[in-house]
C-alpha cells in the first residue's frame, strides 16, 4: 500500500475538494485525483462521492478515513520523535573490548561522553566480544579473524609483534641468537594449541617459521605481558606497546630486535547496518579515533 496515496486521500477529505487539496500539496489537481482513484482501485471500494463542487465520504470511505487518519498521525509523530532523538540521542551503548585496550579507551571515550552527555558507554572487557553482539553488546573491538560472516566489520589496522622476555628468564636460559634458537626456549603463547604454536617471523634472513612450545597460553595480551614479565618464557607482543613496556617494566627485553611477526587484524564489529543513533555515533567516533591511534603507534 502506497502511504503517499493514503496521505493524499486524507488531505482531500480535510480540504473538501481535489483543487483545494492540490493547492495545499502543491501538486496538479489531476495528480491528486489519480492518486485517490488508484487507492480506491487497490482497496476495491469507493471512498469518495464526487460532485462538481465538493467531495464527500462514502460509508466505507468514512470508516477508512478515521483509521487511516490515526495511522498517518502516528507516523508523523514517530518521524518527529526520531528527528528529536537524532538531534540529542541518549541511552546506553554496550561496547566490548579486549583487556589491553581498556586503558586507551578510557582516554578516547572521555572525549565522546563530553560531546554526548546523555549517552552512557558501558565497557565489557573480553577478547570474545563478537560472540556477544546482538545480545549483551552493541559494538565490539576484536583481534583476529571472525567466524560469523554476517557481522559488519570496519578494519582498524594490523599490528606488528615483537619478541620479549624478562631479564631474569634470559639470565637463566640464555639469549636466543637466531629464530631457530626459539624452539629450545619456553614460549608464552597467544591462543596456542595444546601448548604449541608455529611462529611466522620475518628478519634479516627473510620469512622464517619456528615451532615453539610452552606451559602457558592465553587470549589476552595483558596475560601474555604478565607471564613474560614473570619470567615464564619468550612471547610476542604488539610493537605499539614498546614505549609502554619499557616505561612500565624496565626488566623486559626485546629479544631478536630485528625480527618481527605480523599480528592480528583489529576490527570494529557490529551486527547490523540499522543501528540506533547513539550506537552509530559511537561507532563512527571509535573508527576515527582508533585509526588515528593505530597510525600514531599508540595501539
């Protein structure tokens, strides 16, 4: 059913003639007349009795007009409310983010809530935010590939990882001199499989792979950092943490500094293109701010 035809019919009834309705709608009288005729054809009933001077409602037309007028008025009100909400959105946005990003997000989100004081942002700290989308979570920042292909993804960038170990561990086990030496060391694994992983590294000799093993693995960079700092082995951490690592843990050493590994893709993920205004505002703000942080090496 064409809502424009229904609205035109209501205007004709209120104006009393096709000519008066056409004037209010700023349309040709013939267009207004054809619109109402098409509506009657679609409904299979006569809505208006036409005379040369006026139009009047049939019995069926009156019943239809009363209900249609309420419906159109409701749509007008909904449009007005939506416009008001868009101008000054409010409510809660639930954002999932991995633990290692919460410090940076605290600073970034401070700017957002100052600009939008009626929006409350609730952070859920988890590395598996994509699994919560559509339920507990409106937006998620995730690292690595996504299994659910129905999700909408904005890529924020790709991290580069470096090898780190504590001075205590290196004093006990010695410094690796090459990529192949890593196989003889304990590794702290990011999302390892049964205590093992294959690291794909790039250095002066070009691409190299090495099979490593270790007693500890986790899905959080913060856990990997803590385990490395605790002397439990050598692990990979994003190079964007370099300045922070040296500041917070002087006992941490960049092992094989000319060797690196491509890290996981970081993405901003959400379940639908049709999001509430408060969510789209935060989504667009985060995409801009986090991309800037990536380029500046702060993430």
